[in-house]
C-alpha cells in the first residue's frame, strides 16, 4: 500500500521538485507562512495535477521566538481558509521550523487550527495521553510493524484531520510513512477492478449478490481487565467503552453504560462472552460493518477507505 512514500532513492524526484518549485505556487496568501523545500516530498501521479507536491512544506515567514507567536500565526493561517485549500490540493502539509518542543506545545499548536477535538470511541489501540488531545500513536511493542491504514478506518467515527509530531527521533528507523488513498484507489482500479467493484456493489448492479456481504467487516475483542492495565498492546473493555463507569456501579449498570457507548457507533453489533464467577461482566466482542469506499466531499473522488477483502 506504500504508494506515495518517498525514499532516499528518489534523488531525481527531489531535483524535479527543486526545478519546478517556483512555477508551482498556488497564488495564495499564506498569511505569515511561506513554501519551503522538504527533501522527502514527491510529485503525486494522476489523478493529481502535474507537479503536485506531497506533502507540501510550509515554514513561518518569521521564525517564532515564543509559542504564543506560533499559535497566533497558525490561527490567522487557518482562519483564512488557506489550510483547507492546500490540504485539498496536496493531501498533507509538513510544517517546518515551528519550534514545537513538547507535547504541551504541540497541543497548543494543534488547537490553534480551530478544529473540534476528536473523541475516541472504542479505540482498540493502547495510547498514553501526553497533553490535551495529544497521545502517543501506539504503545505496542516496537517489534510489531504498523501497516498503512486510514485513521480509525475500522469505525464510522473517524477524525477529519490527523496531526503528528516527533517527540524523540530514534537513531534508526521510526519513520511514519504517509500515502495518498486517491492514488491507491486509482492503482487498485487498474490492477484489481473486480475487487473494487465487489466492495462497492449495490443492489441492481451486475456485481451484487444477495448472498454476498459487500463492504468490509471488522471484529474487535476487548477482554475484561483493570482500567490501569498496561500489560498488553490492546485495550480492555473498560478502557475502550467504560469512560462513564463508576467504581460503585454493579455489573448490569456497567454493561448498560458500555452498550450505550457502543450504540453511538451506528454500524456496530456486539456480544458478551466468557462470563464467569471471576469475570461477571464478561469480555466483549464488537463487529463493525462498513462501506468499502467513501466519497471525499472536497475533491469528489472515491478514496480507498479500507484495504481488506470483503467478507463473503
């Protein structure tokens, strides 16, 4: 799935970006920021316009000496609407030389864009909260790879924007590749059109079969473990759905509150398992059935939201 990831072998791409750099300006007022070069950027292929950089790199026109200056600059940039225009065209923006040092700094930087904070519902991945609306990406062991994915693609409740920063760079590895789902979709359409047709199949089309369950289906298992459990990379039922549970709640009240949280996800079904004298609440298994494709409202092109074969 690594379609739009540049590597050190892309010197020709770097040279091309440098040669075309001045001719690619969008004639936009960047409101306190300027375009800059980024050695890992590349040019996206069709269906993007020729010469579209991914990611686009921006840096402050005047390097901020205080965090308050950075926050004020980002607020002006976001309020102008330019950020949304650039994200629609380029897919990602890399902010350079902004002076973010800590998770608290990053929290203020992210909040300056003015976007509502995303609320995790049923997150199966263990994360450590570092600052308001800032958490580690994953607390799983570093021996386990994290494959390309759409953020919260296993849920109908997903964020519109995802921001990353590096708290501490390792001596080797640790890179976070980003990809264009639009380019991915185009390539899948060329190589495996039947697969995409099956994912998208609707009643009345030649690919639709009443006995075939189109789309994708995820199955997530949440064991009953203490709220403070950190012995496994995954989360427990209380950590994922138990935010409103009180220590004084009985089993039935706990189960009712958990199920109320699950119902906030309209595509979810669930069942309780493994109830016993020592596990009266039980473990929880949740299924999500989702469409294989979603329409991007900004660029009106289909994007590959999931890359799992449909369950049949």
